[in-house]
C-alpha cells in the first residue's frame, strides 16, 4: 500500500460493521485490492486492515496484468461475488484497456479466488474501447449492472482524450450478462468527456444514482440522477448536495462514489483529489 485508496466498496459483515474494499498501489503503480473494517457509527476508527491483498494482479498477458480494482460486491448463492476491474496498458499513455472480472469468496469476503482467468465482460460492438467500474445489485429477482463503457479516444494536439459513459446490463446468474448497448447516463453535451462509476440504490419506486463526470476539462465532480425503471434516467446534478471545502482532500476532485443505506441513513464513500492518492472519504446524509 504505497499510495491510493481507490474505488471504495463497502460490504456489511455484521450489525454495524462494514468491510470497505479499495485498490492500493505499489511504488511501481500496480494496484491490488485490500480492505479496512469500520464501525459505521464511528468510521474514523479503523478496526482491522488486510495484511495481504485479497486480490492481486493477474499473470503476464492477462486482462488484469497491470492492476485490479474493486467494482461491486454482492451476496449470491451463499458466497460473495466480487466484480472487479482489470486493466492493461495501451501502446502509449494514457491509452489503456479495461475489462470486468469476477472473483468469489467462500469465507465471507476475507479471501477471493478468480472465477475465471478471463473477464466476464469485455469489449464488444456496444463497448468498443473498454468496460470498467461495474455496480451490481439484486432487484426484482434480476441482477442489474451499471457499468462504464468506453466509446472512443481522440487525439487532441499532443494528448489523447478518452470518452466513456454509463450503460446497463442484466443477468439471472451473475455470470452471463445481457447487454444491448442501452445507455443509462449519457453525455449532456460535447463538453463532457468522461462519466464514471455509478452507485445505485432503490427507494420505493425511485432509483437513485450517483456518479462522477468531467466537463470543460474540470476534474471529476459528483453527479446525481433518478429513474422510475432503472433504465431511463434524468440527470439532476445540482441535487448532489456534496460541497467542496477549500483545503480539504476533495477540494479539487470528487469521484468514484459508493452508496450504502444503513438504518435509513445514506453513507457515501468516495475519492477526492488526484483519484484517491491519499485514500477515500465518507459523507453522511444530514
């Protein structure tokens, strides 16, 4: 854990106890997945921290050779399914390729084994450049996934610019995923370039989603949307309610949300400046 605490994913393991998985980088900038355990009532106190990664990068030539990041974790068929991101470098920075893998735990999330050395979701005709950052949850007996879909790269002067937004997929077994290229959160205009990492909850008949987006070259800020069917979304970015305070760890960037509901109160885990170099933060519903 040389640096970073990227893409926090909180999983309830006891009454008030949560295990928060995150990606930490080595000095060589290769990421593995570890965790901390907290009492959600006193989250500033760390109860435990993983001594070894629960998931490390894959072998040479595999889709996750250069690093793994947590995406989502669910309880499924008596096990824990960890949907994770694997990536490899492209021919020149910052070009990269990412895909979604699955790791399974039989010991309540302390250790994981890969379901397959290959990804369960990768590039196709709907997602030509990359797939990454899945959020998965069970809803009406169907597993639903919102994931980041890379649609293009552009050469802008001497820089490469990525473009990705959020799409929808579904599954009945958690392994085979059905996707038709349905866009959940699209670019608002041609000034937006990247829309990343959805976090979705359902309250009665309303689905609520948090995500992060880049517009006008300004670093990630938090976005928010609502839906009545989990497929068609209305962006309401002005209703996020997460302020930036000068001098704090997130005064320039807020990204990669993960939202849980504990005893009717929402908790938002997220990263701040420089994609979580210093760790992750927590915002609590007022």
